[in-house]
C-alpha cells in the first residue's frame, strides 16, 4: 500500500462529501432561482391582466370590440403571448385570429397546474377572472397563453448561470478549505520536525505547539527520549565495564602460562638433584621468559590505558570510512578498496577505539601490500565481520600469537611491536575476536569478528 501524507488523506476523504454537497447545493440554488424567475415572469402577466380588469369590464359591457381587440393586441405584443377574453365560454375577443370570435373557447390541453398556472405540451396557460371594483363579471375570464419554450429558455438560462456560479463558488471554497486543512495540519508538521530533531539530536530550539494535545505529545516524547538516553548511557557504560573486566581476566589467563614456565625454570635451576645440563638450560631460559613476561606486561599496560568508556549502538561503516580516510591521506601511493554489504550496519562499539584498531590494521596492510588493501564488512545473524586483506607476502602463522600478546619485535625498528597487540586488546574489549588467515589476494587477512554484545 502506497503511503500518503495526512493532508492528502484528509483531503481525499472529504472530497466525495465536499463535491456531493457542492453539486446538490448548486442544483437546489439553481432550481430555486429558475423557479423564482419563471414564477416572476408568469406572475407579471397575471398582475397585468388583473390591473386591466376594470377597463376590460367596461369594454365588454359596452361591447366595444375594436378597442378591446386593440388592448389585447398590445398585451400580446408586450408579453409575446396570445390573449383571449372569454365570456360565458364564448370567445369575445382574441389577439390570435378574428375568425375565432363568437366561437366556443377550447382551452389547450394541460398536464399539471402550479398555483394559477397550467402547463401543457408547448404552452403555459394563465387564467384570470375579469373583475370590476372587486366583483367578478359573470363568467368572464382572460386567458394568457404563453409559449413554453420561450419561458423555459429564460428559466434554463438562469438555471445554468446559477449552477455555474455555484460551482465556481464551490471550487473557490474547496481551495480555501485545502488551505485551511494545510494550516490546521501545521502543528502536526511541527511535531514531526520536533521528533526528527530529537532523533538526530540537532538541539534546535523551537516554539511550543499551539495545540494542547500535540504539545503534550511533544513533551512526552521529549521526556521519554531523555529517559531512554540516560538508560542507554548507563547500559553503554555497564557494557564497557563488563568487557574491561573480561579483558583483565584474559590478560591474567595469558600471563599464567609464561609465569608458570618461569617458575618451573627457576625451580629446575636451583634443584641440585638435576644434572648440570638441565640446570644450565633452565638458567638460560629464565631471562628469555622474564623478557617475554615483561614485554607482555608492558603491552598490557599500554593497552589497558585504552579501555572503552561506553559502548553504544552506532553505524560501524562510518567508523571504518573515517579510518580509511585517515590512513589514505598519510599513505596515498597504495589504494584501499572498500566493499560494504550495507551502507548502515549498527554494531555496539566505541568509535574512537575501534577506528584506532582499524587504522593499525590498515597501516600494517599498506606497509606489507604490493599495490592494494581491501576492506570489507559482512553482517550475518550472529556476527559482524570486518576483513582487512592485502596482496603482500603474508605473515608466519606461528608468530601471530606472539604479536597478538605484545611479545613480538617490530620489523621496522629494534623495538617492541604493539600494533597488533593493541588492536587485539581493543577488539577483545568489544567482546570480539581478531583472527588471522591467508588472504585470497595472496597476503595477510585479519578478520575482526564482533558478536552481539
């Protein structure tokens, strides 16, 4: 289902009712105006006949047909209608034809009557009793027969004009309603912007929302976010402390074997029950073991100074890209290619420390590589795997544990190599593992495997 904005949803929901009401109102208003126009047109004829009634009575009583015919002809020309005076059912005067005088009047066939107006196929018949001083003349009537088409043309014209005007007014009203809906939804947009700012932590000050319920929602969201941030900070610090404790435990475990070996060699060197050769070999081993333990302790001391303060759920791709930019700027001659399964991979980590670990691996890879170093990130159900591979000569796998524990010697200078040891410690402090294997490019491949913390 396609998502639409709240404005479009409200507007489309109101459209059927809005247009139905507009059309019905337009029809009713147009019909009312048309009916008023038609009634006014016909009522004018009737009132004119009533106004002439006293004069017509005089003409009928004096049998002055010429004058009566002249009056009827004037009325006919003014109203575009046929005017007939009937006395006792006989046509006394007519504007149509002199031949029908003194003949029986046959009223046109009509189908329905509204007030004093009768409607036939093509004419409208208005009948008025001829009166003199408030008294009707016995069986004397004046009939005005108007063409239906002419009267209806005016009426239909008024109807169409009123209908179009009503529709235009409805369109203007609909446009104003759309503006009103948009204006009414501005507090919703403000609330949405507020929540987005809270998510991305812009910290932009904003004005209170005018709608009380929305303002209450905003305050609730804000207080909830603050509470969640506090809980997240506490959880991140708790994770960091737990992983630091685990790192100390692993350090103690790593030191256990060389210390035990040193103790054993010291015991053999002072055991007079042993032969001179055995005691000599034990004595020679003591300085070497002591140096290894000292180097391991120095590496541990350096590494333990880099404990994560808090581990938060952040995008690890950003951390890796920052590390690539940092190293590539310093060593631009060899290229670093990156391959990410997704642009956004959330993993609990300390960005500063993990970037330092990645920078160590990238620098070692660029030093060992012939032309390129490749970085890839893959996330599966249980782990997030970061691989740093190069096309160099590779490393002796038997020496990897020595370097990871901080007991190896640097190939660049006569000093202890702390890079891999520091990287291993950072990865361990994140609850992960640093694994070495041969690269498909031909050189070394270090794999950072971070689990769900």
